C-alpha cells in the first residue's frame, strides 16, 4: 500500500503544476463540459505513464553507479526545492492569462490523442521526469515486477483522480472560483514538491554520507 500511495502522490506532484495539459482541460471543461475534458485528461494519464515506465526501466540501472546516485541526490533535491519555491511564489500572485480559442469540439478519440500528445510534449513534464521523476520512481520500488506494477497503478490512479477533479471542478465551479482555484493548485503543488525534496535529500544523505 505504501508503494501505491507513493505512486499516487508522485503523480499528483506532477499534475498539480499548472501546465499545458491542465490549462487545456480547464478550457474544454468550461466550454464543453466535464466529459470531453476528461477524455483529454485520460490521454494525458497514459502519456505520463509512458514516461514513468521509461524512467523506472532506465533509472533502476543507472542508479547502481555511485556517481549517478550523487548526481540525482544533489540535482534532484535542488530542482525539487526550486519547483517548490516557484509554486509557492505563484500561489501568492494573481493568476492571469487570456482565453485560448478552440475549434468546435472534436471527436472524443481525438481529445484522448491530444491529451496524450500534450503530456508527452509538456516542458514541465519532461523537466520533472528528467531531473527528479526517474530517481524518485526508482527509489519507490524494490526492483521487482510486482512492486513496479503497484507503483504504476498508484501513479496512474493519481493522474486519473486529478483529471476527474479538475474537469468537474472547472465545469461546475471553475468560473466562480477563478483565481483562487489556480492559487490553491500552486499551493498544493509547492507542498508536494517540498515533501519530495526532503525525501530525496534525507534518503541521499543516509545512503551516501
């Protein structure tokens, strides 16, 4: 259960960054309702899962080298602290941005494909997986297929839960919540980034120092 929860929380720490996928989901939910937006969110969950699997396979081998362990400890912890600070700063700022013009609602399968593409192309997702995601994912399992499957199940569930929340919140209350909704996302994101930064730094100190 701990592995599942870790995967769930790691997925949330990625999703809570207000990036291109969340903006697209909120925009579609406000204009067309929760169901179409949820299809886009589902596609993004599979995109994130793809990166998680690649990170799990690659980093589990690389982390056998002490130099890589030091690198992921220092760089990973530093990037997480930077992201926590950035999200905390954004939480105190007014959220602003113009509306994005959308064409008429495409078929649901196209929305799924769009979500998958946006997740794979998201700069924030690429940074997260490259800098910190891989090391955190590798440390979360014991190397067995069973623990990896449990972790990935939690990771996917976290992304799906977040997508459902965003889509229905935006469809039914986003217009009223507005700025406060986005600020709350930033605050939660900062908290999760800080938690995992401490986790990486403490685990690295125990193992390497």
